[in-house]
C-alpha cells in the first residue's frame, strides 16, 4: 500500500472486486481501505514498540508474567498513544479518500457521505438527503477537533 500509488492498482482492484463479487458492497470498500492503511500502521506501531525499554518487559518476566500477560498488561498500555495516533490517521485517510468510493460503489444506497455530496444535484434529492445540517458539518470535518481531544486524553508529559 505504501510503495505503489493507489491509482496504479485501480484496474486490477476493479477486476478483482468484480470477480469476488465485492464490487458495489461496503465490505469490499472496507477491505480496500484496510489493505492500503495497514502498511503505514504496522510501520508506525513497530517503530514505537521498538523504542520501548526492554528492561520493563524483563522485569515483568522475572515477576512471573507470561508472554501474553506482558503484552496485555505492560506493552499494550504503554502503546496507547501510538494506537490512538494510528487509529486517527487511518480514519482520516479513509474519510478524505474519494477515488475508491467513486469507483467501487455504484448504487445510491451504498454511497459514502462525500460521494453522495458530489453526486446528488437535484433539489428534491438534496432536500430528502440533507434533512438537517449534520451532513454539512460531518463532511467538512477534517480531524483537528479529534486531534486536539486525543492530545488532551493521551497527554503523557506529566
């Protein structure tokens, strides 16, 4: 997902989704988003986990913890900041992505919010779809509010 641009894979992905009957389904779009965000997320989390001190894990082993207990009770809680950052970045990448949603989703019922905004043009459809102003607020959201809240929640320089 990181070495090759998504546009290069578009034709082969389209053929693959047609063959596997994932074209025009939400699960097909979710799989594509996960695959393209997975490489960056793994690299981010791996580099963070390598920076954790080994002495803490060794002391947990000396205290009698198993490998799974060390991971669940020591490593995972120490990785909360990188987990939050990875989740936020993956969510923002999926939210701001337009190309896959425009090509892999065809029916009106399955369209994403941003694609629906650009496709619906008639006044009757606009009025039925945008009954409140929440759509405009959500489609303009770019993550700054969530980033600020994450910094407040996961502020570790105490």
